[in-house]
C-alpha cells in the first residue's frame, strides 16, 4: 500500500476543512433550516445548497485572509475542534451560542463548568474534532514564491466572494425571509457563532463595570415613619437559582415540592416573569430600576443597584453567595463567598449545599448595629447536575438522574432529580424563615424569595436555560416568588396580608422588585415608582407602638 503524503495547495486544505465543519458541526443549524421545508422540493433543496455554498464561501474568505503557510494548520485545527465542541453542546442542550450564552459560559465557576464535561463529550470531540484536526498535518503543502502565493490567494478569495454572491442571488427572497423571521438561526452557524460571540464580548462592550458606577437614588433616606418603629429591621432576600414556577406545588404542581413553605404562612406570587434566561442577565436586571421594560444592558451594568440605594438610606447591606458572585450588583458592599467553605456536613466534594448560607448568620447579627438587609444567593437547582444540589435525605422522587449528561437519562429521571432540588430549596427557605422567627424579639423580620430564571427539562428538545429572551419558552421565564412577613413587621410597616394575597394573583415581573422593596421598607427617593410597587395597594399608615418606644436608624 502506498502511504505517500499527498500534495495539496493551502487553499484546497481550507476548502476541505470548511466542507467538513459544515457537514459535521452544523447539525443544529441544518435542522433549524429544514424544519418547515419539503426535502422533496427542488426549490427547498436548492435553497439549502445555496446556503451551504454561501456559508462555505464566507468561511473561506475569512480563513483565506488570515492563513499563511505556517499558520494554516493550527488555525484550521482550532476551527474544527471549536466547531465540533460547540455543536456537541448545542445539539444536546438545544442552546443558541450568542453573546449572552458565551458570557454565561465565561462567568461560570469551574465546579459548575466541570459538570458539563463527560466521557461521552471527550470521546465525541476526540473522534470528530481532534482526529480530523490532526489529519490536517498529513498532506504536504505545495511551495510557491510569495508573489505567486499572493496572486493565487487573491484569486481564490475573489472567486469565493463571487461564488457567495452567485449562490445567494437566486434564493435571496427565501434567505431574507429566513433572516427576518428566524434571526436566531445565525447563532447556530458553527464555529462562526462561538468566535464572533467571543469577539463581541471581548471588544463589543466594556469587559467589566466602570470604575465608578452612576449613582442611583442619591436622595434616598428613611421615611419619617421610621422614627415610630420600636426595633431595627432584619430583611433577607433569597435569590433563587434556576427554579421554575411550574414545578412549585404552591403554584398547583401535582407533586409536593413545597411542604415546608406550605405551612409557614407565606404569600405566594404565582405569575412572575423573569428579566432574562440566565443569571448573567437576570441578576443585574432584577436589582436595577430600569428592568426589562427599558432594557439596556450597558445602562444597567453602569449604574448602582437597589443595594446601593438601601445602603445610602441607612441599611447595613451584606451579600452572602453560594454561587458565581453578584455580577456587579454588590460592588463596593460587604460580600461573603461561601461556595468553597469547609463546613462539615454541608460542603461535600468541595461544593457547598445552600444551607451554608445560614452558617455564621448569628455572627453577622452580633456584629450588626441597626437595620440589616441580607441577600442570600443560592446554588439552587443549577444544572445539569441537579442531583448534586441536595443531600441524600432529599432523594424523594426516584429514580433520579445522577449523571452530568442529561441525554443519558430519561425525562422522568431528569424531572425527579430537578424536583428533589426544589424540595431541598423548600427546606432551605423553611430554615431561613425559622431563623427569622427565632429573632423576632430583637428585629422586625421578613424574607423575600424569587428565582433569577427558570429551566428547560427537555420540553421541545430544550435543556438548561439561556435561550435568547424573545425565543425563550415559558418554563425559562416564569419563576417562583414568595414573601414571608413576621407579625411585628406587618404591624410596623402597615402591611395588610389579606390584601397582599389578593394582589399577588396579578401578573408581575422582576421589573417590580426594585420599587417594591423600596416601598415595603419605607425608603423615600425620587427614583421610586409607586406604579411598580406590588406592596403599595396593601400598605396603611403606621400606628406608633403602644409602649412609645422608638428606633432610629443610624
């Protein structure tokens, strides 16, 4: 057998690699294109062929302008491996690889990211990515003088551009319709989607928050009624992670996933819409005065959050985190990262369960003076390893998926593991309420819980979250929310819970949170918008305490 290495031109090598990537690493894109088309139709087949020629030609132009004799093989190897790995996750979790998704990936902690790695993924990338990439070193490249190489390259690039135009003109009407009605498909073209998203995050926007955020609520202060309150306030906001409202039994889910909350006199809000489908988007948005209705990511990230307004008014604010940080929401304020704590019984395998958020809270109270506002950021139900989010004692729904690759589990197993994680969240929230109840002799206590976004568990072929907002299914946008107010808090702040239960049936969103918390805590500022305060209709004038005692916030 003759194993002589073939001689190829650099341009032919680029063409071969491009054809391979289009065929092997673009399954999600081609499935999206053919979804509503007739594969027996000559017109539809011609449209798909034209798309393949167009994309291939554009890829060739980009690679042809960058590649040299010395860089072409590493460049194409990266092209192939990135394309195959991106396609693997897009195919298995039905995600769109846009700027927001790539930003989520870059912001993910190592522990969370490691759950996406599996032997199946490694084998897939080795077989379809690394081995073909290594084969790029098999052919020998033909030698040319630099003058001839430049001339040939320009001819090829011009030819590719001409071919792209020739391919798209006959089907331009279909192409324009696809791009207008299904803009999201451009986020499925691999590996261009991953590389342009990386470039967009690197150069398309500021790499991080500005040194000084624009002040929000510069005039914030405690309302006069605070002078009538006998005790300081302890308010805990629990930020849930990846909890979807559809699986909360408080919202009518057939399984009992909220046995603890059901017996703790909470006010449940069953119709709440999230600001985004990822923590990276939702977390800054839900603490912002701008919200989804006036959504501007740069504006949100460049301005102070609700926490800064509360701190300015006189609250001591603390952020306690068991996840990936506060995404700028708590910049400049006290923040405690608990995800890597070494608390016996709560931190197996180096990753803590959410009960760690209560660990050390007595010390926090001992060190506090005056009103305290604490945010607890959960790990919650973050996937795909739902089974890692709860201890064995909460493995109630079985058999549960205990694999990081959800495709290796049945739909029922995935649902069981996810519901177990919500059962544990219910337990954690019950413990927070019990903690607050036990401190009612010293504080007027209250708790707010709301998740940042929901989750797909295989519905419509989608898994996890992060689908672009305009395309996101309801399960990724509808989130659980509830509030618990101690009797002393209700009296001190004039909250009518009968009225609140009635108002809670109305549709609300993350947009209401900024103004509702300010209103509930009686903080005055021109930034406050009463029309977005869900507590406003149920608050009455405060009656001074019978014993005449007063508390003034420092």
